[in-house]
C-alpha cells in the first residue's frame, strides 16, 4: 500500500535531520530518495519518519527557492542574513530605509505610479513618500528638523534612483531587511595578494610560534628567514618575505582556543577555554554539593591598635593575641539542588584539616551552632553527600581529602581552575555574603586592593574570630536560607522551600553513616592498651570487646575519633579483622567537642601565678614541719653529722687503690757497638740516675779545631 506524505517536500529540498544534511533527489513509493550532502550516501527516508520528525520539531526543511534566495543574499551581503547581526548604527539605517520601501509599496498599491524622478528631491511624490514613511516609522523624521534655532540631521533621504534600488533589492532577496544595508565592509581588496611561497612562510612561522615554549614573534621571524628554503628561480622571480605586520594580522585572526592549546597546552586550554554548562545539575537534597574557600575581605582583631612583633610559629597560640590583626579563610559547602549551606568554617589557612572539618560539619547536626550563636531558625540537616565538586585548590586537591570522600561513598568531581561556572552556586554565595554582611562590618578591606582609599581597615578592625563566625552563621541560617533565590532551577523559591519540595517529591534524604564518618573523616591517633582501656588526647576510652582483644597485655592500636562527638570511638589493629567500638569513660566530657574538651583540661591545669605562689609556700611549710618532727633529718649546722660520710669516703678511697709496678726510666745512649768508639763525631751520653741532671758531651762547646772533646772514661758503660 502506497503511503501519502502529510507535508509537501519538493525535489531539490534539503533535510536537516538528526544533525545531518540530506538532499532530496526524488520521491519513491514509500519515502523520499535522499543523498547525503557531506558523504554522498544514498538512502530512502520513509514518509512516516519525516512527518514524525517534523511534528517533533527535529527536522528542518529548506526548499530550493529558499535555498537559492538565501545563497544569493549571503553572497550579496557578504555572509550576513539576520537583522541582529548588524551593528546598532546599521540597524537604525536599515529601519529608516525599510520604512521608505514599505511606503513606496503602499503608494504603488494605492494606484500611484512612482518613478525615479517623482520621488527624487523636488519631485511630485517626494513629500507624500516621506510623510507616509514617517507614519510607518512611528514619527521618525527623514529631513533636517529645526528646533530652537539648531538643525539636527536625523536621516538624509537619498534620490529616487537610490530609493528604487533599495526597493528592488528588498524584493529580490525575499523581503529580507538585511538587503538594505550598506556594503561598505565588502570594499577593498577581496583577498591577500600573496604568493603560494609567501603563504607557506606565514604558515611556517605560525606553526613555530604556536608552541608551548612561547617564542617571541619578532625574533622567530628573523631567525626563520635564513633557514626557510627558497629556490633560486623563486628569488629571481621577485620573492620577498611577508612583513611581520602581515603575520601579526594572521595571528590576530586565529581562534583564541587554537592559540591557547598551542601556547599553553591542552590541559591549561581546557581550564581557560573549555565550555561550561547552565543546566539544572541536581534535583535531590545531598545529590551534589560544591566546596570552595575564599579569603574574607575583613580584618579580625582584639583591639584597634596596630603593632608588630616576631613570633615563633611553633609556640604561638592559635587564638588571636592582644592587638593581633588577621584575615581569615572561609570554607563553605552548599547543596546544589536546594542552595542550602551545608557547612561553613573560618580558619587561618586553607588546608586539608579544615576541609575534613567542613565535610564533618555537613554530615552532622548543627544544633550546637544554632544554640551557641542564637539563631532563630534551624540549620540544614545532616545528609550523606553523593557527589562533591571542588576546584584545584590545595585545600581539596590532596590525597587525604580524596580518600575521606571516597571512604564515605562520595563521588569526587574535580572542577577546572579559574572557572567559576563549574561551581557557580558556592561562588555566588560568597559575593552575596560580601555585599550583604562584610561590607557593613568594621575592618572591611574592599573587594580589591586600593578600593577604599580613605579607609584604614587594619585600624578599624574590632571583631574577634568567634564574633565574625557568629555573624556569618546567623546570616547563613536565618537570612540566606530563607531568602528568595533567583538561580537556575530555583524560580524565586527559598532554599528551605526547595528542601521541602525535594523531600515531598523524592522521599526522605540519605542519612550519613556514623561509623564511616568516624573512620574516614575523624582524627586518628595511636596508643597502647591497658587495663583501663586506651588513652587518646588524654581522653579515656574503653569497652568489653577491647579488653577481650587485649587479653591483659599491652597492644598497639589505632583510635579513630570524631572531633565533633566524643561519646564513641573506633579502634583498629593490625591483623585484627574487626573494628572495635569503644565508649568515652569520662562522662563530664561527653557533650563536648574535642577542641572544647582539650580547652577544659587546659583550663583545669592552668594555674594562677599568685595563687600558685601561695600554695607552693604553704606546701613548703607543711613538708618542712614534717621533716623536723620526724627526727630522720639531723641538724645541718652540726659538724658531727658529716663525720660518718667522711669515714665512708676514706674507706671507699682505700678500696679504690690498685698496686702498680713502677716503670724504668730510659735515657739517651750510644748505638750498639759504638760505646767506646772515638773515631766518629757521635756524642756519647751516660745513662743517668733518676733525678740526676743531664750531663753529656753535647753540653760542652766544641773546640776551636772543630773536633769533639771527651772526658776520660772512668766507669764501665755496661
């Protein structure tokens, strides 16, 4: 059975179906015979498929007449076919000319015969044409208008021959207003008058210039001329190297993406020139979150005085000292689906430890912050993060953070550097916070260096770190979470309204795992087991299962603690396949965080200097009285109390003495066989007794004859 198409598609038309261009070469029994414009593939498209594609608005049909008119228009205008492609000045000119052309059509339809002479200046229908054009253009004047003694030229109406040409072009190119433009952009030389070898030299230079080494163009051109191969026949034919200005013009016309890929590398070009997205990126609460850090444009201080001193970073306290000024980092995480702030932390640096604290805050209840900083509304509930997006910052691009997120079952998505469109929701919140909160606080520095010329932010700093954190907390919980949001997919709903909608539509939210939070987001420390359990940060943890594992011996284990919840911890050990759960045995610290517990212990052991002196004096007096009353310690002023010790020393000295054999004393003497030799000038020495002074021939001055003199031998040398 032969099917009949619903829409008329003449032969020679073009299909744009599923991104491919097809040329209709004829009609067959069940469909259109088409040919691929790009590859020449021939096939038959059924009538039902084409009709369905047209109904679904995925098929574009270009008729032969329309294609011919379009090609002629593009050739006439130099590639322009849409009115919005024109500049503002060209659009005003086209509107004025279009009003005149439409006025000419109306006058012709009314029976007037318009000639070039009749619509020229001083023609019979000149004024009628301009008045009608003024009515069609809503009051636009086409002649010189006098006002207040001044003349303002609004539009200079050309002569009849030019007006007739406008009308002819307008009808020839399908009544497209673009046909009325001035083609001044087509004037000049149509193409560069360069030879093939000159074009090849330009391509050679651009190829070497567009490299990651980033060579300088001027030096590159001069060095390339001697090595560029030119035949003698071409030199004789008048070959000349193109100027550097021509090469610069070619480079300027290149795509910025191509230049970025060549001179900066693919990775950096992807970060700088890669395409972004404006789609709705998440629908459920906790499905996707964005993490970022910002250096707050405000100084925090204990007082307004500005001083400086040399400090040791290993010994300085984390809290601000008196008169100390500092700018802080804000770590924040926002939910993409609802725009609710999941976590926010201020810190002195942007590092992995604070990023882990941010993840812990997002996956726990934040009632503590609500009560401490007197918030009126509830903060965002704890949720399991399915996907987290962050940039290439050092605070999030490290193995510790990636391992923590993967351990929690969170998909890690790495954003591009210097691309706010990859995480626009958290970036936008930073700007809102700066202009609605920080801009009104003392110590505000401005959005860029030197913005506040007459304001000294350092001297104006008055807020402490905890005060600033309280202001930010109240803004995010009470203000930002309940304000109308005009972001993509929000449609002026507040973040809390969006959360209620997500819960009602998709059901409850995913709860975070407390054990995973402790194992992957907590802090780890090593300790040895005892009968009292394990001690981590001076906090005692113990359980029956731990004691069974220890078995009365000391074993080295690793303790995993949640700094935000000390009630429970987990213990792991080598060659032990189970995770041991332990409880905090000090009930007074169970409702505190790790930082608060350490602060309580430090406060308890920190002593007042004056009270310490009084207590030490009292303790000294008590111990002195006990020593005197015990009778164990004799009077130190009596010499007889030291005799026993002197006797013991003398006895010890006698025991320490060791008998030693005295060694003989050897003195200088004559060599063997030469004791009585008188022929040589060798000096002969007598072996002296112990303690006798040296007496030898060498002590006597030589005789005048130069020969040595000797005493007579009276004793045997042996």
